[in-house]
């Protein structure tokens, strides 16, 4: 049995639209952007993760960068397989004389189709997965923030990722109500690009917009501890010459207002469809926000004002889903919602 355990390594993977996080032996061993750089002529992998992100939107005709996931699901099967394989190699780059087989738990959106599930499993198996289990992101997020998912108490999980926002009510180790909208981190990035183009007459790329979101992103225009204005470089649309401007958090709050309103509407719609007994539980337990979108300044306050409910954000919301996947991996027999 000891030899079997040595030959089989266990990992939990949060295969996200924006970032891929892997847990091995209770530690986060990989936390990289979900991007692959490939030589178009030879098909050779040039870079994965952070190095590939540095190349994003800066490539020449012989090099292409690919984001294998869009809206929370695999859009490019081959690139996803390459990315998973290369990121797994980061766990033990030189310590194995052989290639171990992997038992994997991978997070998937709750509204995923059977075809999309198959694509995730196939990519993982091609990348070396001997046993591949799938877990819905709301269940993983709940486990990751310390909720006892088996108890008969309702909890609402709002997982704002890169491609989608999932809003789920869970109780008794199952998802009772579920909604998903394609408004999340990527939509916020597009909003910022559009805002800078309209208001400042300047063209910027996705990477720059992402940096703006991280440094001065806000859901409300009146923060108690506002960040400093952020310097942004781009191309002037009138002259074509590169220039620099400064952007404040209040401007970004204005730019993101419409997308955040759509998330608010989806939350209210999910609350409307919640059974009465679970609704009374949620009044006591409040709303739990996870995912990278939870890091947007003031989002908890805005949702609390809209719903009149308590809103909590985990200390590390970006890794809540993968932490929960790791817990589920250790207790495969206990949690029936793991899908093999």
C-alpha cells in the first residue's frame, strides 16, 4: 500500500479562466495565469503561466499565446491539455526518476454541460490523470471557507471568477438553487478597456486593464481607504503616439457599475427562487463571496446595501475553491457530490 501511495500522487486543481491553482500535500504548489505560449511553426510549448502572460498581446507571427478556457469552460482542448501537463511538471520539476500517476480533483462550474465535463476529464487524463474526479465550484468554495456542507442549513455562495459568476444555494451536501451569468473578471477587464478608450481617447490591452483592475479596481466611488491614482500607458487614438494618463478608483467604479449591477440582479433573482426555509437560513448566515472578483474593493459593501444582508469575504478568496477541492480529495468516500 505504501508503494501504491508513492506511485500515485494526489492533486486538487482549480482550472480557472484567469488563473490555475494546484494543491499538493495540503500546500499551494502552483498558482499561475491560465495562458500558454506556443511556437506556431513547430508546435513547441514556449512558456506557460506567468512567463506566457508576459508575452500576451506582444507576440510576432511565429508565436501565439492561448487562453485555453473561456467563460469557465475549456475552449481549446489541446492547449488545455498542454497547460495542465506543464503545470503539473512544476510540482516536481526534477525530483522524480519516473512519471507518477495522478489522482486529481478538478473544479467545474455548476452549470457545465456533459460535453464540457467530458472535455475537462479528457484533458486531465491526457495530462496524466489516472483517477479524475470533478467537483462543482460552489461546493468546493463552501468547503474551502469552512462551511459544513452536510448540515441542514442553507448558505449562498457567490463565486466571481474570470469568466462567470456562479450564485448557488447549498444545503445537505447538494446545490438547491443555482444561477450563472457570464459577467466576471473578463467582463470587468473589457469594461475598463472600453472606458479608457471613451473617456481618455487611449487604447490599452487586456494586460494593462487587468493591472488597472488590481491596483485601483473598485465597486463603489467612496472608499474609506482609497488607493492612490494609477499611471497608465497606452496609445493615443488621435495621434497614434504612446502617452500616459492617471486613473482614479472612482473612475473605475463608474466603468464597472453596469456589470456589477448585473451581478446584483442575478443575486436578487437567486434569492427570489430560494425556498422559504433556506431563505430564513440565509438571513442568518448571510452571503459568502469567493473567487478573484471578491478582491474588488467595496464589493461586499455594495452587495450588503442592495440585499440588506450580511456579506462576508474569505481572507484568501482566490484560493477558496482549490482549498475546498483539496479537502474533498482527502475525503472522497465522505462527499457524494464528487463525480468520478
